[in-house]
């Protein structure tokens, strides 16, 4: 995965003066976490809502009731947003492993990053819906922080609500 992607497009933007924040964007199963983990291995600090919930609240549907997930997502995002600002101020390179499905939220984070002293790169993981379905069927067999179960109904709602970046300074990764 990502054999043809030129990671130097990202790595050459790193700076000790103005830290780089990579904003991941894509539907569940598009490869955001795998891509983010590659950056993490190169020194980026990775922020993940799913992993924050796993660490603070436990397993979805096991350690907490299903109806709490939206509340816990908001709580985790507030925590990670505060951490992001601190990391930028401390000059760390960061990758935000969220879905960023809507243009307005992407814009808010770009502004937050710039106002905190950082630069950003938006990475859009473009994947055909049939490939997403195959990946999610396999991923739904796992049980870890990054394998939140996605039903066909939920995937359909994600696909219908997703605002594809266009003219937002995005780098498109065909995955």
C-alpha cells in the first residue's frame, strides 16, 4: 500500500521553525491510519480519535454502550485539539488521523493550525466504494482501537455525507 506515493511531498515540508501538520481526509477504510502510521515512523506525532477513545473509555460496544460513541468522539476530539495546539507550539510534526469528512471542519483545523504557528498539508485518500466495502469486511473481523465496526448502512451514510476536497490544497492519494 502506498508504494507509488512520493512521501517526499510531505517530508520536504517539515521544518524545525514552523511545524507541519498533516490533515488526513477520507472515508472509513480508506487507509488513513496506515498512511498516518508511516508518517509516525518518520517522527510525526499521530493523533487519533479512535485510539483516544480506546485508551480513555475502552472498547466500543463492550466497555461502554453504543449510544455513548458520539459523546466520547466529541470528548476525544476536544482532548486531541488541545494536544495539537501544544504540539505545534513545541515544534512537533503532527499527523491528524481523523476522517475530516466536511469542508467546514477542515477549514477550522487549517485556521487553528496556522493560528498556532504551524503549516498544514491536506491528504485525501481516494478509494472506490467497492474497495472500501472489501476492506471494511476484513477490518470488521479485528478487534482493536482502529477497527470500529462499520455496517453497510453506516458506510452508505458516510459516503453520502462525505464532502470530497476540491480546491482546498489537497494532495489526492489514489488508494
